[in-house]
């Protein structure tokens, strides 16, 4: 019995250490991806960042594609924690929609990532590709747009927005504001990026309000 | 004399062939870049596409960075031919601004590129980087935004748009429409990408018209 429980302790320690090492790889990989895109996450660079060998990496992932898919899922989890969870505290309808947008704009640096939104960058990186990585980005972007669409539709249902609002067009234009903000903040490094985005979103809301 | 002119002919033939080979590299490189981004333009792949050796490539370019900068300049030339030149035929003010936007949206596939706009993709690829490639993308994007700003300001001066229009905000939101269209067309492959972009631009214009 004693020997058995000792083995269990060892097994737990091994599991915890594997978990920690796996987390370490995901953390370093997501930082790389945020700064240099999916293409920047080469197995050599990632192994060096996580202070392990390339063959050690393959104990955790089957292939480079597998690494990229796992990093995208990790980005989605962090996005959920920094954007979706705090917004669910707001009332459904316009308050929740506003909160989602406020937490969405510039979420990546607030989450401690050294670069921009890894999903926005991945969209432009894989748009003309095919395969599992593109499918993962598409799944994430579709789920995110579905959440924005649902939140906007709830704002319409509750009378916070115009009853004949084109909800799909609203989300399409909102996505444009997010992308323009990303370019202004990360690429142009414009000090008024937040101001311009808030003005654009405020204007989009103002023209979507119910007729008085 | 005869020998001299013969040498000149040979020199011209050499120059023309070098020019043609250089053009061939730029053409193949821009196609690669349009599909796979700057990171997709590796010297090995580019040499294979242009049917030459890697060392042959270095007779034309000093470094990978030099290849990327030349490809970006080549993209700017093609953009000028497909977007700016035809729009200059339109009257200054709103007609020219409309023409610029019509020729801008989806210009890359119309110019025969196999993927999306290489400049939009490069913006998201180099935003957190530093160096000559980022500086080239920034120069191109700044020139393009200056042209949009000037065309919008001309439309204001001629009374085609509201006299107290925030021209910078107008161009900021227009850039968002372009990016959202790029995502819809290339990434989501949405059949209504053009329709949504036209509706968004039409709406941006409608709320920028002079008060009646």
C-alpha cells in the first residue's frame, strides 16, 4: 500500500510537471504568435523559448499544424476570459453589447500579449490557405461573430436598438471598426486609435437606435 | 565599328533578358506574397517558382529583406495602375473618391493576383516588427491614406460633402470597410462581401453629405 501511494504521488508529480511544461509551451507560443504571426511560430524558435529540445516538443504535439491549432485554442480561452466573461456581468441587450466591444478593442495587450490580436492576424495569414489551421481560425471567428450577432439581436428584441436594424450589416461594420482600430493601434501606432474607434462605434450605435 | 555595334546588341539583349528575368521574379514573388504573405516568400520557393537557382536570385537582390521591399514596391505599382490611374479620369471631389473606393475594393484578384491584397496582409504581418520591410509598408499605407484624405478633403471643398466633416475619421472608417470587405471576401468567402461593403460605404457617404 505504501509503495502504491508513493507511486501515485510520483505519477501526480509527473502529470503536474507535464501540465506545467505544456502550459509553458502554450504561453511562449502565444507570445510568439501575437508578435510574429503563425509563421513566426517555428518549432526551433518555440523549443528555444520554452527551454526544451525540438524532440521534447514532439512529446506534446504531433506536428507544427497541431501546435498552431492548440495555440489558436489557447488564444480563444484567453479571449473568453478577457472579453466574454466580464461582459456576461452586464445586462443582456445594449449594456452587454457595449461591454463586449469595450473589452474586445485592444484585448491582446491587456491580456499581457506582446503583440496584437493573434486571431485578426491569423485571419489575414490563412485567408487564401486550406487545411486544419484555417478551419480552426474560421471556427473561432464564426463563433465570435455569432456571439456579436446574438448580442445585437438581443438589443433589438429588448427595444434598445431599432426594430428593423440589419443585424448582419451591423456586425459586419463593427468588425471593420475592430480591424481599423487594430491597424491604428499596432501598425500606425496612432495615439488616437482608441478615440477614433469609440467615435466610430458610438456613431454606429447612434444610427441604430430606435426612432424617437 | 561593326564589332562595337555587335557588342552593343549583345549588351542590349543581356539587359533585356536581365530585365525580363527580374520582372519574372517580381511577378512570381508577388503571386506568392498575395497568397501566403511576406513569410511565404522564402528564397528557396521563389527561386523554384522563377525557375532559377538561389544563387541566381542573389544576382538580382541583396537579401531576403531586399526581395520583400522590392515586392512591396511592385505591389504599389500594380495598385497604382489598377486603382489610382483609372480614378484620375473622374472629376475631382466625390466622383473621384467614389471611383477610388470602387477600384480599391477587391483590386488584387482583378489585377490577376491569386490571393488577397498583399498590403493589407503585410500590415497585420509586420505590425509588431521593426526594420526596412515595416518601414516600406508604412510608407505605402501612409501615401495611400494621404491620397484618400486629399480626395475626401477635395469633396468637402467642392461642397460635395459636409463642410464640417471630420475627414480623418471618414478615412479611418473607410479603411475599416476595406478591411472588413477583405475578410469577408478572402477569409469568410462570403458571397455578399461586395454588397455589404457597398452598403457600408453608401451609408458612410449618406451621413457625410451636406445638410439639405
